C-alpha cells in the first residue's frame, strides 16, 4: 500500500491533462508516473486493463480510470475555486463525443481515411457555440474557470494547434481569448511539467503538492 495515490499519465494526452489540472487545483498530492504509450508499464495494465491514461490508483487499491471521474474525485476532496459549480454534463458530453470525433479526423486524417477539412468545418461549427456562450462571461460558466473549462480546454487547444494560422484567422475572438488565458495560466504550466518515463524502482515523483 502506497502513501499517496498513483497517477499514470502521458504529458500530451488531453484526458490526462485535465485530470492533472484538477489534481493540481485541489492540492491533492499524487505520485505521478509518466508512461510511454507504446510500452505501457505492467503495473498500469494490471490496475486498468483498458490501457489508456489517466489511471489513478488510490492507496486502498481503488482504481479510477476515467479522467472526469478523477477530476471529480479530487474536487470532492478539496475544491478551492468551486470548480464543481461548473460541472456542465451536457457541454462536456458534447466535447467528449461529437467534437472529439471531428477533432480526431481533422488532426489524424491518415488514420481515418477521411477528408480532414470536412471535420475541421464541423469542429469549427461546434466551437461557434462556445463563442456564443462566452458572450456571457470570460469562462464557459461565468466569471471564473470551472470544471467545464478545464474539461474542454485540452481538446480545443489540440484543435487550434492543428493549424494555428487558420485557427487564429477565424472569427472566434472570445474563444481565442479564453484559450490564450488558460494556456498562459500558471496552472497549465505546472500541469505540463516534463518527466522521464517511469520505470519500476524509480523514486516517487510527487505532483500537486502545496
């Protein structure tokens, strides 16, 4: 039994990003284990046969292997910025379902054998809904960042980075500012710490400590 929860993560995975950001803001300390996706550690596979990050293993052996569940677990323990007030299930489901579908086919067209520009257009149409929503405030649920912002942010960031010049030219000023604000935040900087891949026997790397 370990002292801290163990988080298996991959730095660039958007699902792992949002889990790490929630853990950071909650102040929950975890042992962070960076994995190589083509050579996933046996300990991670034993904990979660689905074999995707993030995987959070609690000291009592409980396994949380869905990113949103990991976010909510951390925030229910400590939620200093009241992120759970912005736990907008339908908005997050739209991101994780239809938007992620188009994002994958835009970013990785060779994997799917489809026209990436068709999916870029569909993704942009969905982002226009976020642009409209941001007329009410700088964040998706009002004046402050919440769970909804952080749940969507890594995927919008990935979409924007696929062709940054094109994205910057789109008439989405509020969304572009929202993205820039979150990208420039100290929270995101801390979330994106670079670690070598974890190997059994490595010393623990604590993450999200206050």
